[in-house]
């Protein structure tokens, strides 16, 4: 009797998937014949004949050009089915200061915690320094073999039957080793893809490397992959003030020489254990009083500002809207303004919000 591949679990995964993707073309098509489509997918999973279908590939141009591969609705259901089984154990081994794509976390919690660290440092007698690092081409450089081994390690931690472990291991490998560049529909003009550097494109990666940005499963796998780094920093380096959002992470200490020593060890660890490289271009190390550029904000001990580039992008969108105004765009425009105001509300941007509040009326 299958433990994971049953209609109840599959239907729960479908409901989870539907929360955010119900209006997509593949979702509407799937729901037109929901019961039969679910049963057909279930049979494929039970017989081990399931194979991921065609992805949609497109380019997001802001804030930076990114190549996105999004699986079809039925594949997204499978991703939810898989992560639903792994999520609880993953949460137990993830550190509390990993903030990306986790319930109760997010960018604003990460910035709030960073500000707390800075205030604690300000209360001390010695100046506090920070080291900010970033993994070069993170998603494109994830080694699928290493990831599969980490997932297998996670599976072994679960107090489940051998049948459950066999099913989840098979499904995880199906998702991890799938190459979306072999079967996709292009949803952006070809010239947009020319904006993507080779190091950030799945099309330019060797076999066995890279996860698609856009799949629900990739978010969890990214956290699991860098969880090894988190524990290295906390346990081996014994860094008390550390936080990470995806591959952007910060360490704080009162001695800059300690931070330099930690950086060398982190570079070695990520290269040897995870087959990743720390980006030399994005290394930042200085006194915290000068402020930290992090997740769209500029953070100092006593205040937080929205990053200049974010404010400039917002003003440009407002200007463009009024130069190309169309009544059909009013709702979209207000939604955009609301989104930016949500970002600004977590910073000391009272005057900026007051100036542009008229566009919400």
C-alpha cells in the first residue's frame, strides 16, 4: 500500500498549489477535469511512470534580469506533495536565523533581526564590524548530486517506514535531476534572454548543475543546501551574530581580524563541501556604524532607510505610468504603489510615503 502516493495526500498538495496559481493557464486546464486529472497523476506516481512535463521559461527584468523556469500546474502539485513530506523535518534542522521562504520569516524579519544585532553592538564598548558575503550564481551552481545526498540524509532522519523512504527518495530524485531546458515553452522575447549572463542561465550550465528559479521545490532545496553552511558558521566558527537570506549572509563581530579569518574558512568550506564559490565582487566588510545594504534596505543601528535604487525604481514607475497613462492600468498601478508602500512601511520613509500617498486614493 503506497504511503505517499494516495489521493488524500495528492488532493492536499493540489489545494496548497491552488492558493497561489489558480489563475494560470495550466491550472484552469487542470481544473476543468480535476478528478480525472488527479487520478491520472496518482496512477503515474504509483506506477513510477511520472515524468515532469513542459516548463514555461521567461525573463524577469527587474530589479535585475533573471531567467525563470516555472513548472506546469500538475508538476507544481507534485512539488507540493514532495515538500509537504520533507518540510517538518527540514524546519527542525534549519537554524532560526535563516529567513528565506519560511513561514514566519521573510525579508522584514531578517532586517529587524539585523537591526537588533546592530543595537546590541552599539551598547557594547567596542565598535562592531560586519562581513557580508554572497554565493556566486547560487541557483545555477547547486550540485544536484550533493543536493540529492542532503535530501537522502534528511529522509533518514525521519521516523518513517522503509516504504515511505523509498517513495520519497524516488520522487525527490525525479524532481532534482529533471532538466527543464530539454522541454520548455519560451514566454519572453528572445532578446530578453540576451540580458542574462551565462553564469546565471540554466542553458549555459553543465549537466548535473543548477536548479530552476521559479519552482516551489527549489526554494526548500536552496535552504537545505545552505543549511550546511549555516551549521558550519554557528557550530565550527561559533559566530553568535549571523543571519542569512537565500545566499546573502552576514556575520558580525567586534574584531575585524576574526571576520577575515572566518571569511577564509567559509570560502574553503563552500568550495570543498558544497562546490560553491563566494563572490569576490560582493564582499563587504566595515564598521556597522556606516550602515549595511541588505534586502532592499540600508540598515543602521538607530534607523532603516529604503535602498536608493528601490526608491529610484518606484519613482521611475510612477513617472512612466503618467507618461503612458491608460485607464486599464489603474488597478495594476495602485497594486504596484501598494507593494512599494509595504516595503517603505518597514523603513523610516515617512516623508516619501506622505508625498506619494495621493496615488493610493
